[in-house]
C-alpha cells in the first residue's frame, strides 16, 4: 500500500488531485472553527461536558458535524441538509411518476441533482432555525445573544442565513473535490469531520492517564474496522448469461457475467435514521423530567427519559435501537433495489439468469436472495450500532457519568470512515491501473 501511494504521488496529475483534495479539506476544517456571531461558547461547551438533560441530541448533532456544533460554527450543520434532501429525492423518485420519468431520461440524474440542491436550501434554513431554538432552550437564553424574532429579528435572520450559507459552502467544497480532486467529495467532507474528532478522543484517555483503556479501545476499534471491511466488501454474485444476437456477419452476446448483490447495500443510512428517531423521545422527556415528581404523567415522563436515553443502564434503548436499525436496513435496501429495476434491465439487454425466465420470475428470485443476504447485513449494522453499549458490558471497561464511552471513533463514524476509505482506494486503484501501476488491493 505504501508503494502504491508513492506511485500515485509520482504521477503529476494524480498528485495534483490528491494535494487539491487535502487543501479543500483544510479549508473545510478551518471554516468549522469560525463561530456564528453572538454565541456564548463557554456556556455551550459547559452544557455539553456536563451531561445534563437534553445534551444527548446536541452531542449527536455535534458528532455529525465533526465537532463544529460544540462552538456553534458556521459549519454546524455540515452537509447533512444536502444528505437529507438527497434521501428525500431518492425516496420520492419511485413514488412520483414525473420524477421517475426524469430519472430514465438522458441527463435525468443531473436534473434530479439540481432539484436536490434547490431542496437543500430551505431544509438548511429550517434546520438552522430549529437547531438554534433547541440549543437556546436547552442551554439557556444567554447562549445566543442576538437570536429570537421577538428579540432581534435581523440578528435571527443573519444567524439562519450564515448557517445556511455554511452548508452551501461545505457542499460546494465537496463538489470541488468530486470534479477536480480524487472524487467522492461529499463523503470526504463528512470523513474529514469525523476523523477530526480522533485526536480529541485520544487526548481524553491521555489526560486521564488511562493508557490501558486507550490500548483496549484501540484494539476494539481496529477489530471493528476489520469486520466492517469484511462485511462491506461481501457480496452474492448472481450468474447472468447473455444470448447471442446476429447482425449481418457479426455475432453479439453469448457472454457470461454476474450481478453483485452486496450484503450491506444500505451503508450507514439506517444508523442515522434510527439514532435520530430514538434520541427524540428522551430529549422531549428531558424538559419535564423530575425524579422527585409524582403522578401518572410524571411517572411516564421519567420512565421515557430513564429507559430511552443512550446510557449504560438503559438496556431498553439499545434493544429498540438494534431492532430499528434492522427495520430501516430492510426498508432502505428495498427502496434502492426497486430503483435499480435489475430484472427489467436484464430483459432489455437480452440477459437472463440460467434456469429462470426473464421478467417476473427473475425479479422474484432476486428479491428472495436479497432478503436473505440483507438479514446478515442488517444484523451486522445493528451490532455495530449497539457496540458502544456491548463494550461497556465487558468487565473493567465501564465508565462513570451514565453516558456510554464511545470507541475512538463512534460506530456510525467507523462505517462512514471505512466506506469512504474503501471507495477512495478503489478510485485511486482505477487511476493507477490506467497507468499500469500496481494498485492497493492484491
């Protein structure tokens, strides 16, 4: 791998792309340290470190933004409004006939990508306002001195516009990497935010002089990465035969190929969906939580808060989280598979699976195989999701404070990091193979 990196850096055009990518990532991380005007950073940081009620959701949003939310940066939302818009368009495409027709037209994907950009802007504005309101109510009114339409309308609009512009800027940087860098730009932007938290997590162990814990968590993280790579690269190959076609004196077709059905086709999307939904009940209940209160309502609120928050002793939260990840994995895999419409594409290209009739029988067979292998991927994703809790069950690894001690990189972050690294390696591999160099994977 080291030799392959040297080969890549020895090529002028590929070296320029790699250096350009690093430069764009540096710009993104520099912008992530620019706070929104009028933010009391000390109050926000103290709230996050205090583990108070309602801090779980803010901590989760801070994770997704790569730590940009801890100082309420202009990049506090990262590229996730764009990801949300992309998922919405992706889910609506098979439902809305007009969008499905556009997707099938030449250049249709570019038009759908343009719709995604248009949808991203109002979503980013709504998320910016909601995020600011939630933080102000959770931390206190002094955390944002110029926010609130009844306090400072122009300041509120400026805050929303600044955060929205930060998201647009982040997406633009990601697209620059895709066009002029090594590709996969949006994913690399997310990757940069997640990896930026690694020194801070390691520093926490070093400052507490917990070197044994650091070693154990490093080994667990490395083993988790190995398993993720194994499952992410796992696939079921369905053999496909193409019939012969004669045109004039030439014979076309008659070749054998395969359809690769991935064990984990959904990626990390089910984890984000499930965690976003699971964290809301405890967040809402945290506003009414009173351990000394009485009455039916207070008992229900206290029960929701104590059992549905990501704490070591809240086993109900982790069980429901595991089941929701499995459910979302099946749902999202089915949506993606229906959009691909493999059976119809095979029939149109003159291909068939040996022993099966083209059309409905082929579609039923592919669905049946996909359902079976998705079970493995869903259980794998669910296990990775609750891995921080499972680690806490091991003797000697419990941490105080009620909150789970994450891995050096969180389970969701590990999936993203490994996926981005594998995709980037494959892209560099393709570039090197074009120039007759030995690649990364042997």
